[in-house]
């Protein structure tokens, strides 16, 4: 009896891998045009890194991480996302010492124990980019423009940019309380996960896919109506810069993202072509993450895209390389000469 692969861990075969190589090469070319440099980080990290960065009350930390105790009695985790690892490396190697501004990109496999479905697997691949040390909304607009530029270089016009602002630690608590007050009389409609997280993370109900949560949050107060002046000005300037360079967007006030470290600008590139898995890229600001991980007080912004999902959008295209020349040897005497000719 033959041994098969593990469910949710897929092989990428010739004929398909060329498409992946094209996606990766396009990302390198576009990102480096904007001044980004590649960084490579391990797939295995201390579990504490993700609990502290992503948040204990998130689905990823609670349900989806591949974690185990190694032979040295250390709790370790196969990385479920890339930002925390990149920021850990940024702090550990003091990349901020010479210049607090860093532009880094990465690509590689991530791991989450999820129900495998189209475009969503237990080993999946991401390409991401991170910027540190710049608070200006100009960098928000540049990162978003670069992401849209990447998809344009692939010839993909369908993914559309949606943006939102989650505010900051000064103004978000008031919005959380307003949302909790709105939902308190509708708790019976919430799914079990959103009920459990109601006190710690009520914003997650806004983008929950369950029918009950959608009904409960219909007409909920908007986070954009609760921004402090600084956050409102930042979001307005980001939109103004996007419009100045012709980067199209729509505002989605229900977009909250699934990671606790996001602040202010958040965004997704979404498509109608992949069914329920509509987001092909997503990210946002994380102005407190670097200091939360023990580094200096520096702002950051970044995104990640799912390579499997991008590849699905390129499904009908042919990337397999065909030989330019085939040398046929006729007779034994010609074989060595054909071998020398390549």
C-alpha cells in the first residue's frame, strides 16, 4: 500500500510550479522597484511569539496553530503567518540601529490547522511585505499602490481594494463599548465563537461569516464614526494620497481583520472569483507590535497574499516552459555528440 501525502499539505507539480515561479518573480521585481529587500525567517518559532503578537483570543492562537513541545521542553509553533517572525528578526538583529526605516519582503510556507477547501490549506504559502519606522499616511498609500501594481503586473484587474481604519488604543475602546452595547440584546444570534469572545474581542463579530452574526451586526455602529481626530486625519490623508496616484479603493467599515495587532489603516484585496475565500491579500498598520515584542517604539505596516489564491486567479494561463530546440540523435555514434550539444 502506497503512502499518500497529509491532508491539506499539497504537492506543487511541474506545469503548476512554473505559475508559482512567475508569481514569485513578479513580486520580487515589483517590490524591489519600491526599495524592498528580501528577508528569510525560520518556519519554527517560540509559541510565545504568536500568542503575544497575534493575540490569545484569536482563532489562530486558540484553534489553528501547529504547536508542540520539542525535546528541549520548549513550546514551539510552525509559523501561522509571517509578520511576527519578520518583526522578531528585525528586533533580534537590531536592524533598526542604523536606520529605523526598513522595507522587507518575504515568501514561504505557513501552517494552520483549518478545514481544507478551495484556496485554503493547512500548509499554505504567502508573499508579504513590511515597512517599519514611518508613521506618515504616505507609506500606507505607497504600500497599497505597490500591492495593486503587483496584481496589475500579473494582468489581474479583478481583485479590488477595500480599506478601513480600526483606530488606535486611544479611540478603539470607546468603539468596543458602543459595539458591545449594540450587540448585548442580540447575543442569542451570535455564533458560539463570537459569544465566547464577546467581552474580549467583540469586533470579530463584524466579519464573522455565520448567518446569525450577520443578522446581529446589521446596522451596528461604524468604527469610522468613533475615530479620534488623529486617526480620522490619518485615514483621510491615506485616501487623499491614493486618489492622487489613481489607486482605486472602496471603504468597508466592517473589515476588522483577524489579528489583534492591527491599528488604523487595514485593507484587503478581494475578488468574486474564489467563492467564500474572497480575500487574496490583506494587511494593515501595527503601530504597537514592535514595542509589544520588546523592540523600540516604532510604527509598522504590511500585508500578505495567499499564493495559492493568486495562482487560482491565473488558472487558465499557460506558464510551462517549452523547449526551444530538441536534438535528436540517430545511431549510436551520434549520441555522445548530441549529449555534448546539450
